[in-house]
């Protein structure tokens, strides 16, 4: 099979298109004939050898995928050859075939394309887990989303609206904010030009927000923390802008909370809640409340370019690599 292969640790430019053996599903796994795989910022970290999972070389990156079940390993109940599925992978999605654990493989909902399905699992489930189970977002509350046009930020905007919240989208350009508005944001903040805390307070009548969804960190963390109202919760999703330090006294004074949310660990420790998250997301998709945003579709031979669109921050929504298997 064709695959985008990492043969040594380093930058994504070291990836190359080559031939690799078709993997075989072990017990509890399925083999998927890949149709579409979304790239993630974590793919570049894995290739550099700095991700929590460090596969044996050589390997193919790709943490989520969609396609058709080609074969089932022993005990892979609930799925059969020919099923159209999406899945979360340990790695391997940027290839013509990939293996996935059956517990993290789901039949694609009616009406969803392979491209949408390939872009769905990580961003939507990550955002839902954070907002539903960690942030405990309630209808009528106000949600601030940083990086609101990014792959995960945009899903947080949609999910926040589906949960009945007022959503304030924050991003670094008018173009990105326009995308967030298209996906349901009620108000916007351009934090490249506007002071984040002051704008939040103006938009909330001085009360602050109930929940902040932060996949950015870095210099935005401090003003985001100051934007929380009494009892506010800031959700730490990622640190593309750098890892911040949390002054504990500022949590105490206003009864605030800082909460980390990692889908990687959640899905291992709370499979029942994970299943409930997926069920609710699929229901919302069927109701038209979720509209996956795919801004770039590239073939496998341009997989490095696809990842670079993310690392260079030149994409909003999701970037998908599409495959046609002979």
C-alpha cells in the first residue's frame, strides 16, 4: 500500500511517500480501507518524537480516519466488512489502509461524507468532552472560545451553541471571526487588535464568562483567566502558544477553576461517557447543528503540505487528506 512514512525523528519535511505492508488487525481491531484522514497539529509533534505515543520506526502519522471496514480481528464485534466508519487511531491514518481499535471506531451517520467523517472524531469529541464533562457548561451560560476558527475551536463554537450557551468567539483576524460567526458565534473579539479582558467585560456587562475554552495558552492565558466571572471555569485544551503558569490565588478569589481536558486519556478512563458524547454529537449532526468545516482537501502525495498548513497556522477548520484506493 501507499503511505506517508516517517523513517527518522525530525521535521515533517522528512516524511516521504512510499510503499508499506498492509497492516493486519489484531484482536479487538478492524482494518480500514482509508478514504479520508484529517491531519492534526499532533502529527507534527509525533513525527518529531515528542508526542506521548512514540511508535517504532518506520510508521505513518494520522490520528483519525474514515473509510470502509476491510477486515475484522478476533472479537471485533459490532462491525463487519463493508461498514462505513470513522475512527480514532494511535497512528497510521495517512496510508491506504489503517488499523483501529473497535472501541474507538463508529459507523458513520447517514448523510455524512467520508471527508466530514475523517475530520470529525478528534475535534468534535475533544470539544464535547471538555465542555460537557469538565466545563459542565449549562444552557444560558456564556462561553468564550479562543482560537475559534481552528479545528478544535470551531467545533467548540458549534457545540456551545448546541448546548444552549451564548458563545463569544475570539480569534486573530476578521476573516477567522467571520468563519466563527457562520458557525453560530453570537459575538466576536479580534485579540490581535482588541484587549481580550476589556472586550469580554464589555460584552458581558462586567460579569465575565462562565467557561473559557482555551486551546492556545501562551500570552492569551492570563487575560483569558481574568475574563472569567465568579465561579468561572477555564478549560486547558492545548498549548500551541506555550504552556502558561497558573497563579493559584487568582483561582481562589473568584471561586474559579482551571481544568485540563485530554481526549487521549479520557477515552481510556471514561469509555461510558465517551460513548454518550459520541451519541449526542451524532444526534446534533443529524439535526443540522454541527457542520464540519473543511477548508483544504489534498491527496496523499501532498500530505506534508497538509500538515504544514496547520503548523504554519494558514488554515481554519480542518485539513483533510483524501485517498482513492485502487
